[in-house]
C-alpha cells in the first residue's frame, strides 16, 4: 500500500512538473508576442529563442516561436539565423494536426526572407505550403492571410506591384474574418504602401491614416513607425511637403528607438526625396547618404537609396560621385535580381 502511495505521489509530482514547464514555455511565448507589438525586438528574439529550444520540435508553439525568431532577426539584422530558421522549417515534415501552425510559421518566415531579398530561401518555403490556401481557407483564415502576405512580397520582388496590392488587400480581409485586429492594422500599412507603388497616393493616405489611428490606440509601436514612414511618402507625392517632412522625421525617431535600421534607413531615404521635391539638394544628398549607410542591413532598399543619392549628386553637378553611387546601385540590384521598390529609379 505504501509503495502504491509513493508511486501515486511521484506521478502527481511529475504531472505538476510537466504542467509548470508547459506554463513556463507558454509565458515566454506570450512575452515574445507582447515584445513584438511593442517593437522590443531584442527582447522578442530572446524570449522566443528560449521557448523554441525547450519546445517539442514541430508542435504548434515550436512553429510560432520559429516565426517570432525569424521576424526579430530580420529587424535586428541577424540574417544568418533568419536563414537558419527558414532551413529548419524547409526540412521539417509537418506533424499531424499541426499543419496550420507549420503553414503560418513558413509563411511568416518566407515573408521576412523576401523582405531582405533572399528570394531563393523564400521561394523554397512557399513551395512547401503551396496548397495551404485551398486546404485551410475555411477553417484558418488567419493562416491563409499570412500565406497571402508572403505571396505578396514574392510578387513585389518579382516586379508585380499590382499583384502585391491585390494580395495585401486579401490578407487584410482574411485577418478581419479571423478577428485578428492587430494584424488587420498591420495589413492596412502594407496596403498603404501597395497603393503608393501603383500611384494611388490618395488611397494610400486614407489607408495609412486609418492604420496609424488604430495602431496608436492599440499601442502597436512597431506598426506606427512603418505607417508613419509610408504616410510621409504618400503626402510627399500629394505635394503636402511640410507635413510629409514632419511625419518622416517622426518615423526616423521611432524606428531608431526600436532598433529597426531598415525602417530608419528607409525613412532617411524618403526624407531625401522630400528635400529633393522642395529643391533642397544639399540636404537631400546628405539624407540620401545617411540612408545608404543605415540600409547596409537591407540591400533591396539600399539599391533604391543609392539611386537617389546618385540623382542628388547629378543635380548638383557632382558627376563622378553620381556615377559611383549609381554603379553601386546597379551592381547591387543585379546581384539581388529584384527589389521591393525603386527598380525603375535604379
């Protein structure tokens, strides 16, 4: 009887330990998610990494942790680890009952790979989840939304901004159907950028102001920085140059505070374009140079910034310096095989 009691007590203790370990891993995942929306990407990566290493490989929480690590690594410029996560997902055979979690993780990670211009790795992941839209459309609209996002960035880097616009709009609708309000706001920012790319500057302003209002109300600091960055360009193209400059400077401040060099550098680039439109060529050249330095972590965006730097130097009759910047832009563009914006400018 005592042996049975001891065995029962040991079983209860082991069950409690398993429960505590699960709660500990879940807490790290929740912290990573909170850090993501708060634009605290170093902390997000740290929490997700701890959970990822402790979780059973291939299960839903493991897949989510992988996608969180990929997102944080893209922002922080840890591209080797981002690619490593992508390869882990590419080589993984989804476990039964976790196909939806795997699809979301693969789509989110592929999206990050397309953003940094590593399209070969992004394409490899998308090929693994090619049937996701058909299989999950009725049951998992949020997962399908991430799939649309990934395909949108593939289209953008493939030179099809029209498809990018269409897929961003579809992603926003899917997130809304899933009730994922924070992701709806983020999707509206991508939609605003898509409108800019096809010349719909008025539509871009409406989408971006709407996203900005919701992001501010919901405390989505990472979304605010990107929304401000794109709103500045939309306003500039609508010839509202004073407000455009104010908005872009705020985007720079926010992105710098978040450690997001890609958005910070891209905002310096848009600021350079705004100065060019104002006829302030010296300041435009300086901001374009600042952009190219910040954007060493984001080659696809840097190619466009180098082209703008070349244009400012040419306008100031610094011909040799203009040629050097333009040749570097062209070389970078050819090595990437595409970019998310600025192909014609390059």
